[in-house]
C-alpha cells in the first residue's frame, strides 16, 4: 500500500504489488501536484492532520485492519515525524531527492532501464510526442544520449517541447541534457587579447538581453526592442569570433533556441535574376530562426546602382528582420566608413539596428600577444629574441593599410612554422627538436604589401 500525501491537502491511497515503479511515481507526482508518494509504513501522524476528519479516521482503521492481518501493528501516533516539511510544499518542488529512493534508501535510478522505457511511457504532450516520433526517437535511452542542442534541433519541437523533454529526463532519470555542454562564453570573451572597448560594449548588451528575458518571463513585453547590431571594424579584429560568443550567451540566457551562427555574405543573399534575391533572403532567415545571423561585408549589398539586386536584398532584409524580430538576432559586419553608406541605403534599416559595436585595430603589444597565443595553440613556444623580432615586424605591419590585424598574426606564426620545418626537417632528423620558434623563423608574410613611397610633385 502506498499513499500520496500532501500537507494540508489530504491523502490519496494507491495499492501496488511490491515497490512502486519509478515511472509510476513520476506520473503520480505530475498528476497530483503538491503530493508525493509515501509508503504506508512511513506515514507520520501529522500527515493525517487534514481538514478531512473522516479520511484520517479511515486511514487509522485501515492501519488497524492491516495490523490484525499481518500481526504488525502500525500506530500513526507513535511514528516519529522525521520527514522534512519541505517535502510537502504545495508547488511540488524539492521532490527529486525522495523520488528516487525506496524504503531501504537504495538508489532507484539504477533500477530503471532507459532502453526499456518508451517515450509513450514518459507521457509527453501530443505535440512533443509527435515531434520525437517523426525524428525517429522511440526510447528514453535515445533521449539520454542527446545534448540540449540535439533536442532543440528536433523539427518543430519549440521551446515548450524542449523544456518538457529536459524536465522529464531530469525528473525521471536525473539526466540534464544541457549540463555537459555548458560553456563559459563570457570567459571566452574575456580571454580575447585586447578589445577592451568591445568587451565593455558586449557586457552592456548582455545585461540588456538578461533584463529583456527577465521582463518577458514576468509577463512584461514592454522591452520588445530587437537585439540586432552592427559590428564596425577592419578585417581580423575578431568580429566573427565575438558574434559566435554572443550567440552562445543569448542561448544560455534563453533568448535564442540555438547557440550557433548562420554566416552569409553577398553571394548568399543576392540572386542572379529579378525575384531570386527575395527568395534567397527568405531562405537564409528560415535557416537562422532561433539563431544569430551574421552578415559579413554587409556594405557589399549597397552597390552603385539604385533599384538593383542589392537594393532588393536590403529591402527584403528589413522586412524579414521585422517579421523575425523575436527569434532571430541579425549582426551586420564591415568596414566603418563603408557601413555608413550601407545603413543609409534604406530608411528602415538603421532604425532596426539599435546596437553598434566598434572594433578598433590592434596595437603592437596586442599583436605580439596574439602571435604568442597562436604559437601556443600549435604547441610551440617563442624565444625572447623571437618576441623582439615579432614586435619589430608588427610595428612595420601597422603602417600598412588593411594589414589584417589578427589574421596577420596567424599568417606570421604559420610562416614561422614552415621556416622551422625547413630549418630542422629538410634532411634526416635523428632527434625531434624542441618546439621553440626562434627569431630567424619570423619574417613579414609575402602577401603583405609594403607601403609605397609618397609621390612628390614639383622640383626636387
């Protein structure tokens, strides 16, 4: 005999043979919110202190009758009330601890075979069940191997379906699909070399995003401001990297359903004939639902011709941004000066991009630090002489327009690795040398043009 007891709510008596199965416990707990399964032998006297005197008397008589049959008399008045009051909270919280414990304290999680539990037995809502079935998911074991992103990727599952699946896995088996994939996105942002102004701007945007989500969760939709933004900066200033980090942060907050980024350029948005462009833009937004859409070199859409395919792309972008403002974040990236003409191309475009982040060129010290990080990523160290050589090369590089910033550092290190290989492995190599780059390994990449001397006019 098992009893569902709810503090000041009454009792529900359930008869089962043997220990109550885990699935039945979970189902009963969800059906009778605020109640929890309690074996009859653990029933405490306060559990009978309900407004229903008849019910309390009935249970008392039942215990007496069972005692006469079994020879073991159970007196609720003599049972020590050692059960925590929190276990009987009206909202049904704090149920997990005892839900998986039988009378002997054994862990019941191990008793439930995930392979033998079908999704029918987990009793999902009709919509969630149909989505899982269509995706070929039939057992709890299949669900247990999925990450949070995997579950979100199930077609048409939606936020409610995702939350339902996660809750069922937690309540029934103690499995959290999202626990293994949590990442320190803000930590990744802070670990980037330089970009102090960018980090400060991103922290402000994240704070606003958290406030927006908190207000929405409490029924306040006043903050319906979209989180679309423009990233202004030269190539190699980590615009794409920061966009990916933001996508992860928005996912953790709950503003987006996925933590990845859809990256496109002009070729992915502009069609080859009239009418094709609108279809391509709509297709891109369909792929980007619940994600961050990153449009690189966005200014290339604003070509020199009016009423062109580029204008069609911009007009469709404005329309799709409005239609998807609640579940898609759009980031436009490009050169600062060229982005200004792009934003001025359509009156409705600028008003739909409330945030702007400026990515400045790296200074010499930051470039040297990035080069060290890149070398470390490849498992190589750098000598003190090599660091001085890198510093000199960076001072020369910053004089060249569009030198590449972080990309310059990557090319610098990759060229050094090639030179290191040529220096140590062109002939027979009896021993593997220490992975340490020296000054002679570093030189300006061949694709980096040196500044041309200024033209002089008049007599010399």
